[in-house]
């Protein structure tokens, strides 16, 4: 009988969550580096360079890869010959580990979990509770997979109940473009097939904990139907030309993972969940000898990549920029922002709509950055401060442009039709920062202070002073979107899937 001590389990959860906040899995780094080397799209290659540089900076500085430090998912396989030496439940031990991990002073992680989700949506302040899945198996050990799943990629989860004769590949290829770029490609697709609706979703999530090995599979060839499906979906999804950050390119997914389970004769449940460029998970085993020991990656695992703005990049002073200036900006152009910008995302937009702005806050002619930063530590001005998914603000865009007079918005991923039309109508602009490069972005922020809605925590309105913050013109003042034109161009260049105008 193996005895697992309460403190050892709690410490293992704490350590693993800190570990995955700043260390990408080595297989993921190799996958992105390989994709970077073969990428032909300048915009996508630039985005992957920022992701890789950010990843190394986080590994060196022990700071979060992404400002969205995720909701904790834990998969446990508990041996039947295991006894826990504890005065609290297994779930309580795990949640105590989460609580300690997210409040660690040297690397405070952003608390993003809200209680009463259909009502008041009150932040639990410590990112508890975790989402825990436990199975009892033979043996005398506890095997654990711990992940922190970002909200942007989780929001793109899909489920369908196909007819048994329907094509799973066709559904995936049709569905992935509808997910947009808010899941921050390049990443992985986890697919669950069979069982029941909830079983399919669980398998899709669990499959994302496995290492990237699609190229090894390509080399040796498939040995069963699921491996054939993995290769076919991998090839066809990448042939869509969506590319890194949805800008158009050769690599959209780094791997496709599939798990299956027997299902009812009348059903074909299929779930699909993407993992983003902030892929975060760890696997360890507890055998009663103490807390988990997590191997520190070798910094040589990261490629030697530098990023510099191109010679044609446009430098913009946010304190003096005008509507006439914005009209000259071209889709896909790199802009280096300096000066003052304001922040605001879901909760702030809702409050502005319902209650208006405080008298001393003026957004006219300003740029607003969709971000919920991590708290700073040590001598930081602000913690990791990457963009959040811009489409969540689409329903507020007309109101913000009309009511506040903002000139531009900064976020990640594409804008939907209603936002693009509002941008065109008001002669505004939408700029895209790279999702998955939060620590790198934060280094461009020279000062930060809360100026409104302090009670909203990370969703309060901040004023940032930035210097040479790199962004891309994603929707210009005429309403042209690079997230529409880029993938279409690269899908045509790849030439495996016909480009259809809609």
C-alpha cells in the first residue's frame, strides 16, 4: 500500500502550475520551431518568431507565457493500492495546490475563474476550483496530468452529433474556419469520437495532454484508422491556409490528437477542442516518496531567434495621431506604437454601455487595448499583458466608436462583420497584437496605472505608456480585414482545397 501525504500532493500541484506557467513543453517548442523554419508567409513567420522569443523570455524570467493563466484541468489516475494521508478530500487537496500556485508572490498568476457564471460572475480570487477528472485504476501510484487552459481556445470548443455515415474529416475541415483565430494558432486540435456527448468532450480535452508527434507518425506511416484520420485532418486543416494568428500561412495546427470510445449504433458523437500557442501541461507520478520532481528544460531546446521591426514599419505617436493619419495605414502593415493607450475589455465595455464613463476619463481620439494584465512582481511596471480575443467586443464596437470617439482598438484575432462595418463607418482601425507573446508585449509598456473601474480588477481601465509596441493593421479604415484576405491567399497558394468566395 502506497501512502501519499497531503502536503506532497498539494506541493506537486502548486509546483506543476508554476512550472507550466513559464515553461512550454519541449515538444511544443520543437513543433513551433519546425513550423517557423518552413513558413513562407512573412506575417505568420513574424508571429511565430514573437511566440518563440516570448517563450524563451518566460523560461528565463519565470513569468507567465500568456496573461490568461487559464482554468486548471486535472486528470488523475489513482491506483487501488493507494491511500491518502489527509484530513481533507482529494479535490480539496488539489484546490489548495491551485490556491497556493496562483498566489505565489514571486510569480503571481492571474485569477480568471468566476463563481455564479450565469449570475453575478464574481471572481473567486484564487483561480479555484479546478476542473478535476478522477479514475480508479490498478496499481499503487497516482498519475496526474495538470493543465491550465486559456479561455480564448476553450471558447472555440465544438461538438456535433453526426450521423454514423457522415464524414468526420469533412466536419472538421468545415468547422475549423468558423473558429476564427481567437484560439491563437498554431496549436493542436484534440478530437474525441464516440461514447456519449460528455465522453467525447472529455476525450478531446484529455488528448491534448499528449506530446506532439505527428511528424514521427508521418515518417513511419499509420497503423490504424485513428492514425489515418490524424494524418488526413492534419494535412487538410493546414491546407486551409489559416496560418499563425489567422494571418495566412502554411501551418495552422502542429498536431491532431484523437481518442475514441465505443458508442451507440445510432450515434456518432464528435468533439473538437483546440489548444493555443500557450499550450501548458505537465505529467507526473506520485509514488509516496515525496512531491513530484519536474525536470527543468534546457534553454538550448529553444531556437536562437531574434525579432526586429522591418525597415518599412511605421512608427506612430499615440498622443498626436489623427483620423487622417489612420487613413494612410495599410492592411498587414507593421505599426510600432508609442505614447498613451487605455485598456478595457468585456466588463469595462459593459459598464461604459450601461453607466457611461467617469467624468475625468476621455477616450476621444484614443486607442483602447483589449487586455487583462497579470499583476506585476519585483520591479515590473506591469505583468504579462498580451491581447484578449477581440471578437468578444464586437457587440460593443459601434457603441464605443459612437459614444466615446475612440480612434482605434488593439486585440488578438479577427473582427466579425458588425465590428468591421462599424470600423469602416467611423473611419477607425483595428490593430492586432500576437496572442501567446504576453511577456514580450509587456516589455514595451513603460508605465501603467488604473484610471477607472478599479473594482473590476484585471478588467479595470488602465492607462499604459508604451514604446515601440509592435502590432499589425488587421482591419483598416476602409474595412479591409487581413484575417479574410490572408487565409484565402494562402489557401490558393497551397492549392489542395479550392478557394470559394462567399
